[in-house]
């Protein structure tokens, strides 16, 4: 079961927000779509491509309302929440299309409203429906989502979980300095600001090292330690987990008591408002993951991603919304887990990527009982940066992908300048996902596993966005993708029926 993340006061405020949203929705029907993802998964690219293809008649054959011609008009409109920054769609799409660079990653919450006028497929619905739906896209960092389980954890549980992960095989070398400092401090030592600051700085350095490590596709809470904003230097961001805490209460005036108080302040002033004001108001959710990076990183990286997805799914309140219950509570009734960068593989491996990703979420979905909620897994590329081809190699025909590697990328010792195209054979994913997970279940190291069961040889290269010709009116063109239309159909196609 999902942990209880709210108090009675939070529930009352959430119910009030829902009443306001639903009352507004009677006049202007809307759906709130949450978009998040783990590190380097491509949230900004996903939103930019989705909006641009809707606005400019992109090729969306699986998105039924567009394919059938029932969508008559699509437009951007002012977002409903004036206190939330606007998602800068225009800047991001210009970076993708004109500059051919990937836009910066998400650093804070933002929002964008796109409204579709449509004709219902049902004659009965056409009598009573306004034929209009506003899609409110809420973009937020994956680190914020991974903070939500903290609401159900006290300081000791948070410390025990953080230390256990820091001591795990894949992170022990990254956490050594912080663990040494935290162990030497001693929880019963007298509270001291200098000690607290040193511990917080060392803990933050460890979190940053995890985020930068290619073998660690997810990051650890607290997420605001990596993106502090105007809270930088505040007591709510100047704390650290402590190792090997005993049972019982923290001694008054101790370092333990100081850290515990600041941890609770972080939950109260940072995590709880995000949950109440944004997350609890979502109707649908997509979580983007870079599964290819984890596969390339070996068993330790796959274990890390599996645990991160378990934490993510545990945050949701899955279930079906009835018309009456939705006025007081709101449940996310559709969750899409999307493995991005499918264009880095030949299409023959796309279904294998989906099976591997599904295997990553299976145990987590079962543990929180996703019955009543739609959970889908698919492999997508929000912007397709490559095309497929074949080459002859040693008398064999190999399927390859062709694209322009980012400036500085190296392939077999050859450094690319960002202008020259090349063809690469990315390798094949295993047909049976269990090949990749035997090391996790057997608790084998990546090196040991590789000696016993060789991992697939994969070659992933970072490509520039594709070159697209502009029309006379500017950026009035579609952006190539893989299964973006299928994702759209799952996430909100039913609301345009």
C-alpha cells in the first residue's frame, strides 16, 4: 500500500483546492498532466515536442482525435495558476529546431496550458459537451517527486535508509568522505552550527556525485539540496542524515536533535507544500526514465533505477475517480512510464526496451496495488535525432542508426565536431529481460556478473537534434518522434472522445 503522506489539515486543504478546480472545470473542462522524470530523461524535450506537434499539425497517426480530423483548433492560453512560472515553450523549441541543441533540464516547477477544440465522436456527447479541453501541463523535477516519501518517514528512518543506500555497492566510493565525517561527529555531540554546515556540505557533495555518476540514473532525497534556489543557506537545507542512530529520543541540545528539527522543517516548508499545492491536484502522470543509461551501467545501475521507480510509484494515489468523489479527492488514474531515447536503438530492439522497463516497475506496481489505475510502459523518443539504415560488415548486413554526434563525442577514438554525421551499430538488447536482472537477484557485482554472464555490448552516443527546414512563417513544422502520439493517446485521448 502507498504510504500516508498527508495530515488531516493537508487533506482539508487538498479538498478545498479540488473543489475550486472542479468548479472551474465545469465551465472550462481541463485535465492536469504531471510530467517528471529521473536525471537526464528529457522532460523539457517531451513537453516541447508534444506541444509543438499539436500546434503545428505534426504526424500523430495513433492519436485518434487528430487522425480522425475531430480536432479543429489548438492554441496556447494563459495558465490557471498565476503564481507558477510558465514553461518557456517558445525558447525550448527554438533551441531544438533553430540551434539544434538540447534545452536545459528542469530546475523548478513550471506550467503551460494548451487548449483543444474538438468534435466528440459521440452524437450524444456533442449535445452536452462544450467540445473543448484544456491540457494543463505541470513540469517538475524528478528530485521533487523522490522527496515525497519523506513525508511518511521520521528522521531516524530517513537516516537509516540514506546510510544503507550510501553503503551499498554502487555508491560506497561516492559516499566515503561524508560517511567518515558523519560517523566521527557522533549524534550525542553538542549541537554546533559549524559541524552542521560541514556535514550538510559533505552530504550535498555526495548527492551531487551520485547525480553526475553515469552508473547512478537516479538521485537521492532531499532533492532541494541539488537545487536550493532561495532556500540556499537556510537551516531547512543545512542538515544531514546521521549513521547508526539508537532507538529513543534525541538528547536535548544534541547534534541529533538539531538535525532532526531541521529535517522536520524541510518536510514542512518544502516537501509538504509541493505535495498539497501541485502533486495532489494531478489527474494523469508521465514519468520519463533513461533506461538505456542504466542498462549500459550494469546490474548496480539497474538496481538503482528499480529502487527509484519503486519510490516514485509509492508516491501516487492510484485509483479511479468517480464524478462525485473527484470533488473532494483526486487520484491519478493513468500513469505512463516512458523509456526515452528509443531513437538510440534500431526499431528491432524497441519492444525489448519496453519489456526491460516493464520488468523494472513490475515489483513496485504490485507492492502498491495499482489495480483500478492505468499503468502503461512504452519506449519513446520525444524528438527523433537519428534515422535507420543498413551497412555491410564482414559479409553480414547490420542495422545501424545515422545521426550527428554532439560536439566532443568520441567513437573508437574519433572525436566529432557536431557537424559530421556517422552511422553506428548500437548493439542488441537481450530478448529475455531476466538476463539483465539475474545479477540483482543473486546480489552479484557488475564485474562478477560480467565474468559469468556477459552483458550485451551496447554503444550509445549523444546525438544533436535533427536538422529541420523552417517554413516562411517561422517554426511552423512538425518534429519527428517515436510513439509520442501513442503516449498522447494513452494520457488524454479518452478525454477527447
